[in-house]
C-alpha cells in the first residue's frame, strides 16, 4: 500500500471518529432535554421526605409535652404532617404528635417535672389532647400505644390520662400512678398497674387496682384483673466481687423463683436510666461475659402471660482488674540451721492463697500465716508463693543449709 493511500484511509478513519463523537453528544443532550421536559425541576425528593415541621408548628398551637432522654434512633411526626424526622433532646410535642423508637432505642415524654411516659424500643406512641379548649381544669390526654410504655404520674391531680392499646381504652384514676404496657407475641398487650388504679372503659368497666394486671386483645372481651407476680429474691453475696488479671470473667446473677420468664436489667447507675442489658431469661439465672471492669447494678422481675411484676431489690456486682502481684513478706529460718524441725511465718495480702513448697497453708483473716517443716542435712530450698483471686502471684525463697543429722520433732 502506497503512502498516499495510507494517508487517505487515516483521514477517513479520523472523520468517522469525530462524526461518531458528535452523534453521541447530540443524543445525550437530546435525552437531557426530554428528561427536563417530562420531569421539571422542583422540590428535591429528600426535602419531600424530610419533615420541615421540626420547627414551630402552625400558629396558635400549644406545646403539651417535652421529649427527653432520647436514646439511639428515635423519630417523630407532627400531627399535621405525613413525614417522619429524627427526634432531638428537649424538643416540644404538640397534640396528635407521634413518637416512634427503633431497635434498642428509647425516649421519655415529660408532661412536667414529675409526670413522665417512658417509651420502650420498637414502639409507637401518639399523644392527643382531649380538652384543648379547657384551660381551667386538669389537662386530659389520650395516649395511643403500640409497643412498650412505662408511666409514672405524680399525685398533683392536674393530669388525666387515657390509654388506647390493642383495641381497648382504659382510664387512669387521677393521682399518683405507675403502670406499664407490654406487647405480646400474639398481637395482644399486657397492662400492669403498680400504683394507682385503672378502669377499662369498654365492656364491663373492669377495674385494675394496684399490683394487678390484665391482658388486652383486639376484638376480645377483657377478662378479670389478675395479681401481678411477686418480686424475685436475689441470691448470692451483695455486692458480688469478681477479680481478674487479663480477661474479664463470666458473671452469674441468680435469684429465687419458679421456672418461667424473668426480665433482667443491668446498668451502670442504680436508677437504670440506660440499661446495658434488658433481656428476658427463661431460667432463674443470667450469665454474661461481656462486662468490662467497673461497678454494675442489676435487678429482675417475673413475667406471667406478659404481665410483669415489680422489680426485685437492686443487686450490685463489681469487676476489678488486678495487675499488681500481692504483697508477701516471709520470715525464713537462718541460712544455716540444725537439721530437723523448723518454722517460718509471714504476712501476705489479705485474701491471698499461701503455698509453702507446693502445699497450701491456712492463712488468718489479716493475711498472717505460719508453717512448720523439716530441714534435711545439706541444702534445702524453701519456696513460698502468694496467689490473689485474680491469679497474680508473688514468690519468696531461701536456701537453708541443714547441719548435722535430722532429728524428728517430739510432740507432747
């Protein structure tokens, strides 16, 4: 192929590439034009999904409660909106506002300093003001519950509360009250009253006094209130102390009671504001190896058909890491001593185990110990070991030369 022919073919190839590039660009711009014509610009999708009503709602509405103690993923929705937004600490709630918690989340709805509703995880709560136009009398609310809700109301009598759960409506007697709504696996809900009194408004108007509970089922008549199970009794020393050297050991929490379901809570604080563990156990003990060094508080309650009884007294356990060997001071026989009986004494850190030549020696409460032995003629190695409860060890030893023939100790 001659040079002019090659040049001509190269020019044609270049023209084809340029033409193809212009054709692709033209089709791309035509596609964008058609897309803009069919879907004109407007509010972004994210803005449509996010609720812009997190700020103050429509003019004239009055805040009914405050959201506090927000933990993990908590959402809220204004009563005049269809979109959900992330909840924040201290935000105000208005009538018909909804609060939703996701897995392991929680929040508290506060109507005042002493009137609170604690929302459990995976729950939905809607608070509606029933007498918004009545500013003179007590405030009246209806609380719709789907999930777990704990209530603690004061004795001020300036708050009236109704609970709507599992297709039933209940009214709390004005005054001090403590109660809990718990969802069950069969789409029913259990209502437990620890203080105060509650009345089921539908059906026969059944009363639920203090320390009683009742099960609510959609479309099913409410049965009589039943006594709540008693609080379990904790077993073992309180507080329980676990010492370790490298890795935290498993801990065991035990209580007295019949076989069944128990709710176990473990927290860093004695008020259990944010439990580290909140689980149901099907035995009278709970074991875990997931706690680090520190002090923990725990309590347990019994569940019977979803009705949760009162919590036990608060137990305490402490995990303490020990890296320093225990103290040990030993008074050995002199380096040269007559062969035969000898005695040594010492002082170790209280609680340590003492070993002399591999044999454990009883120690007094303050850590003092004494041991007798026999020196043989010649070289004797006497070794003393102190081991604390975490496994740290201290050692002391001496070589004692026994003079003469060994004589047996004479006892009288």
